[in-house]
C-alpha cells in the first residue's frame, strides 16, 4: 500500500506535471508514475520531451513519436505484474505539435502562409517559452479529449522556474507585441497581407530596421503578424485554458531535484514561485541520493585481507561522506519548504533503462521502500 503523498495523487489527480532542472531524472519519475497508475487501475499517458530513447527503451518500446503508443501489457509479465488499465506514452515533437496546432486553428487560407513563415518557424523552435507553452497546450488538448484518467507530463528542462510558469504569457506577449503592431498599423488598417517600406511611409524607424534586418525580414514579420492577427483571440482563449489547467484542483506538481547544492537551490526557488502561483506541489522528489553504507558492509570489509580491506574501507568512507553531504542538503530543503513532503530515491548502481528499474524507482516514490 502506498505510504507517500504520491499514492493518493495517482488515485485522484487527472494531470501530474513533473518539473525541475535538466538532468535530475524527471523523465524517469514521470514514466514511473504513469506505470504505477496503470498497474493500479487508471488508464495513463506519459508525455515526454526528451529526444533520447531512454523512455522508449524503459517501457519496452523501440521508439516514441508525436502520437500516443500503447505499452504492451506483456512487457510487464516477466516482473509478475499485470496492469489493470492501459499505459500509453508519447514523445512531443515541438515543431510538429506547433504545426498541428496551426493546422487545426488557422483559417484555411492562412495555414500554408503561416507554416512557411520564418518568424513562425522561430516561434515554434526557438522562442523562449515556446517549448513550455506547447507542451502544456498539448496536455490541455489531451485533457479535453478525456481519453485517459491520468496524464503525466515530463516538462522541458528549465534553469529558471518562471520559464515554465510564464510560458503562456510569454507567447501571448510575443503575438501581442505593441512595437510590432505599431510598425504594422498602416498595413493592418489597409487590410493588406504583406508589407513594403512604402506602406510604412519610409519612416526613420522603418529605414533603421531595414538597414539592420533587411526589407525582406520586415516583409516576413509583416506577413506573420498579419496572418496571426486573426487568431490572437483564439490563442488567448487557449492560453487561458492552459493557465486554468495549471491551477486546477485535479492538477498536481511533482518537483524533481538531485541532492547537489546547486540543484537544491534551484528547487527551493522553484518551490517558492509555484506556491506563490497557487500551484499544488504534491511532493519534492530528491533523486539519486547516496545511501549510507550499511553496517554489514563494514563488517564484511573487516574480514578481508589487510591490503584489500584498506581499499574497501576507503571506498566506504568516501560513500559515507557523499551520503552525509546529501543528508545535510535534504535537511536544508525540508527547512526551506515546510509542509511539502520530501521523497528520497537512491542512486542505483546502473542507470534506469528498463521496466524493472522503473518499477524499483516506483517502490521508493510510493513508499514501498525507503532509504535507511
């Protein structure tokens, strides 16, 4: 029986969002939670943005794409586990997801013009916040379809919490940029698609922009803004839906970190900002914690020949130093984030790369096993 805060969440939440810096194990945690939910009877989907094949391999699949793929129940049979509901997984292709969104919401006469525009291509691949926004947009769309009882999102790695929390606003700010609208006002009033320097009256600002960016780039910007202007209200409505999903009582957040000092500092900052934004932080998962060497290891070392005993005891002392350092960091985390449960997952001997490893991770996430 689950004994951590994540047990009730798997039974009641509709969306779980794993957040945190890059390289701390968010993908592993997200996949593990979706796996456990399916085993316990809730149809689940895990969405990842990690282009590596680790998640697919961990789930017994050859590859993941931008469409949901069902994980065969048979891959769990060797573990003696029989899922009570289906488990699906997908890897979000950001460009393809943006293109799909434009194809669905843009007027037919504007679609190809937008998809081919260089400013749109920058928005869909490089604009700060676009990855975070489209990931949440996809989850919002999946949630509206209501095909799954639980959706678990593995968010893009971010060094700053606000990159994720402000993503909907940042994309809308780009689309509603007042400076760009001011430049485009003559063309917009004329109802023209496209822009030349003559449309703007050859103003000093226009000539300066043309000098540094080229008239062709201004033309591209004009085409993009004019094409998107008819869709801005639709984007605003969808962004409001994304924001509402973030604050929904059936949405929960799992903040994942590692015990290194810099990652713990980032987690503390992320936690504070999420609380300020009224988001439900279910747990702080500290992943890859060094466990204290068991007393039995010291006893075994004492029975070895002197030369070998010295080397083994030196290794055990190094492990103890690392474990004690992790414990001090976790204590600081508890002080800085009162009221939020902290779950420790140990550093395993091998990287998490298969279902057995995911299942073992889940035993710590759900409290079946705990670090001594």
